[in-house]
C-alpha cells in the first residue's frame, strides 16, 4: 500500500496550489475571475468553513483513490480535514479577525493519517483516520467554533479524511478494506478560511499561516454540494 511522508514546509499551504486546478475544471459560474473578492457587509449572513489542506502529492493520491470508488466528488472537493463545517455568520470582519487570531496562536504540527473508519449506518461515509494531530485538530475546532462561529453541532466533532461518500455499499466496503493499511505523515502549517458564496461555490478567502501575522487571499473554488454533511463533517 502506498503512503506518503512529507517533511517540507508547505504542507497545508501547498494544497491550495493543487486545488486551483479544480477551479479551472469547475469553471467560473459567477462571471467573475476565481480570485475576485465579493463585497461582504457585516449585515449579510454568509456561510463559512475552515479546513486543513494536504500536500499536493498526498491530496492527488487520495483523490485518485476516491475516484476509484466511484465517488463523484473526487474531482470536485480536495482531500482535507474539516475544522469548521458550514457555519453561518453575520459579521465577516469579526469572523476573519477571529480565525486570524486562532491561527496566530497556533504552532505548526505534524499530522499522520492512517487506517480506515466509517460513519455507517448513520451516514454512508468511509474515511481515513487522523492519528497524530488528532488532539490539535480537536483543539483548533474548539477554539474556532466560538465567538462569531459559535453554534451547537448535531454531532460530536471527529477529525477525519473522507475517502468515499454516498456511493454503493460494495464501494464503501471496498474503500474501507483497500485503504486499511494506508499511512501518510506531513506537516500542517496553515489553515484555509472558505466562504460559501451565492453561486454555491466554496471560495478560499484566506490561507492563514500558523504562528504569524501573515495571511494570503486565495482563489480556490469548489462546489458547495461537495461540502461535508453534519455527520461527515470534521
């Protein structure tokens, strides 16, 4: 079984570069360039999400596996670990300041994903477990899901990497078996703040470095229907 061991800095940040190819395939449904900023006022209710991206070689490998199980989202949603699933907020600036502050106080850490699990029978999802870095993800989720992003979730947060979702039962069985020995280790140095825009597209608004004041506007877009469901969400 193939695995990855990536030690170069760029872990989560480099995933954004790979994800830009998704924007080209999805197309610009809004008539704006993928990187165009939309006007967001404090009174507008918007939905946001926060994720940890993967190094491109690992992300691409997992997307190939996901496609092999017949999951139509394989070519749309990049491999990732959700920290905050779809969450409404009425104050974009407060939300951005909040996420930036959490990132500033977070140090980079290593993540190891290994083995498989499932949310069946509650939800038709098979995932790869998060081993090293699990507690970091839980702590980040707890800190992020406060202030302007506070809400009660219907399910307990469980960091994971979806590898098959809403496909035939035999395909879920295959995913759970074939990847049971999969293992990859890589550094996480940033997290992505996404907005679910009016066109149903998830847009990367900022990729926020851990432990610094630096932030970067993104241009990654992917389909809103590829977002994690509450059960499947981080």
